[in-house]
C-alpha cells in the first residue's frame, strides 16, 4: 500500500476514483448525505453520446467506451451500456446548426444527416411541419448508472476500502506528511485527498486553503411523463440548440428544458415554470 487516500464525495466521480485507488491505497470515502449518489449522479439522463460537449468531454466519453461496454470481470458481469440512438432535430430555421454539428464531429461516432421524413420514421410523434432535418448518432447508448455506481462501491469494499455516509467534512488542513480532515466528530488522517465534491468542490477546496477554480453549479430540470404508444424504439430526441430533450425510460418519458441556470450548491428541486417551459417546447415539436 502507498498510504491512505481520502475521497470526499460519493457520486460517480468519487466512487470511480476510490475504486481505481483501492488496490493501491488504504481508501476511505466520506459522503455528507445519508445515501451515496444523491445529487447529480442519481438524477442524470444516463446517456452515452460521443458528439456532445466540449472537445475534452468528447475525448473522455470516447475513452470510456471500452470500459463501459466490456467492464472488468471483477466490476460487472454484463455490459453497462444498452443501445439507444440519439437524434438531434432542427426546425427549418435551425438547419445551419446541423451543418455546424457535423463539422464539429471530429473523431466521435458517425452522425448521419437525415431528411424530415427519415426522422419521422424513427420518432413518429414529431410534427412534420416542425422538422427541417436531423442528425442521428446510431451508436448512442443508455448507461446503467445505478449498476455502474454500485459496481464501483462493491469494488472499493472488495479491496478493503471504507465508505462512510452522513460524514460531511467540516475542516481540512495540511499536516507534515499529508492531510487531516474533521468529519462528523471524527478525525481522518490521509496522505492524499481527492476532492470529488461536485457542486461543493470549491467549498471543499476552501477548507484546505486552496484557491477556488471558479466552479459554477448549474441547475437542470428533469421530470417524467407517461410514454405514448409507438415510442418503444425511438431514439433520444435532442433539440439541436439544446432547448429541450426527451427519451424513453421504461413506460415513461424523461423530459427536460435543458436549461443551465447558475445555482448555489443545494438539494436541487424542479420549479414549476421550468417544467411548463419544457412541456411547451416539447408540445411544439410533437403531436
């Protein structure tokens, strides 16, 4: 062992880091909430899309594909991805954005340019008059986020790592040989600290006397509605300007206005106005 590693945060970033470190360090993970994956991890759209985000995010997504599609035997005994294509749709006045997205593809999964009639075949509830065209990423996939997260948790414990919930960090100070953290009346000594605090990342850095990097937490609304008939094989639908998205999730549809509203770190809850905006936008695009 190379000493003790303290991981702060029990979302997907924290447990994946702890899983990777557990064979080499004595790992202890501290989570302030009573359950792991309570915030962003437990509320994600759970979609694998290679042609999404800034170049660094796209590169990380591509690099993760092999791990997710064929996970290590000791992590999961089944693929963590299941096929779910992604179709980016555009109104007639948005078709230039389709061309820009094709140009930005740059090493990601192939995107096919679709005419409106082809898009309607894939998602029959779209309005014909709404569509100016679409792009299809056939290699998109659903991520079994819960299974992935729990697999990391099992891996941490298999290697002797410790996970504590209801264990927020109240102070973090450098020592001669590492770090000392105060958590729920206990003191944890560690050689290495991994800040996986998500929206609270800058606050945790501040406890250690480290200047913030300028993280800006942002709220995004998501909600579920009953799925209409005929969407069993529909791809995830995303507005090309990311004004909304929706995707099948069992017998329901996950919907979002895809907003990114700066917010203080908190236990985020949807606002009725944002749900109404999403419904209005999706109704404009669908029958």
